[in-house]
């Protein structure tokens, strides 16, 4: 789905959510359009609340190719869409709407984007994945764990959050064990640790006994490095940042929107410059 502009016909895409002014998606996609020679494409940011999404999507003109969705739109996107891909259905969330012949198709590029970011760091299989946090991003982490063939232990502050993830794990065929946040130090035994909690929440884990063979993926990217990422790096662990995820999921969106290969280097460079990231903060392919 998605296609490049033809005959000079303008094509549009945008990122939707609230708040949205801080989004770096226009920087990433805009750089991609330029590098790919898609001179008739544009990408903007639009403030949109949950109860506004259906009307906004219904009113878009034919030149609109796709939408990137951030909070709080990832669940309602499944209702607005005409069709839903299996991964998005299993996760109960979509971060992308792609316009195709059959209408709007809901896609989740967060979970495969996590896999791409981990793959760029040398991880394509794992036996044990630890997920810190039980919110929306933890769903994507379960999807990534499924792709790695891993069993998952979720450490969360609320037992209810873990219970909400159990149907997702079942739909993905992932074995899930829940542990209280007080036991989060046990994550160090995993092959891959994916921290999905807000900045500062996992800081107390920075100095624990990290094993160098553990890969630590912190979805936070501002400020970077986070305490947990810095502690893991100091222990010799490979570290993946939220910037890697932001880039990887955008690359997949770009290719779905345009139908052309993404110029990953140009998109990553634009993101690094916009976020003031140093060269070591990203695994740019």
C-alpha cells in the first residue's frame, strides 16, 4: 500500500496526536522525501484528540497517503480503519494508517521497528526478554519478543497492567510471566531488556550487576543517555536507544506510504541532528 507521486500530483502525510508540536517525525520523513527525490510529497504535524480522529480521516482528500499516529490515537485507530493488519490486531494498537484501494489500513510499525533496531545491534534471536513497564509501549515490546522467539517477564508497578498484557501475549503466542516492580532487578538475567517506562522511573537499576552479554533497549531518548542506558553501557552491554526505535518505525512507515525504499542514512542523519544526538546514540544502518 502507498505509492510515490506520479505526474507531479502532490501527496501528503502527517503525524497526529496530542500534544504533537514536539514530534520529530516531520524532520525524519521530510528528509526522506528529499533524499528519495519525492519532491511533491509533504509531511506535517496535526494536533488531534481521540474523538477527532474519525472525522479528520473521513475528511482527507485523495492526495493523502498515510498518517503516523502517536498517543492517544493508537487504539482508536483500529476502529477508524477499514482494515487492520494481524500484528496491529494482536497488539490492540496501530501507529500507522495507510491509504490503499480498500480504504485506510491500520498497521503497527512499532513492534517490527523494535526488531529492526535490535537487529541493527546484532540481536535476531533471544531466549528471555525482560520488559520494564506494562503500558502501551510494552505491547510493542511483546510483539518484538515474539519475533525473537523469546519468553517474556514483565516487571510493572501495577498487577492490573500485567493482566492487561496477558491477552496480547496469548494472541502472539508468547509465554508471559509477571513480576512486581520491586523485583525489577531480576531483569539483569535476561538476554534482552526493553525499558518502556517514562524517564527516571528505572534510574535505580543503573548500577545493578549487568551482564555484558545482555542487550539493553531503553525507549526513552531525551535526555540521552538515560541512567539505565549509561549504567548498562559502562558494564559492557550493547545499548539501543529510543532514537533507534523512532527511526526504525518511521522507515517502515515511509516505505508503506510511498512504496519506495527508504533512504535510511539521510533520515537517520536528520534525526540525529534534530535531536542533538551524538554518533554513539543510534545504530544507523
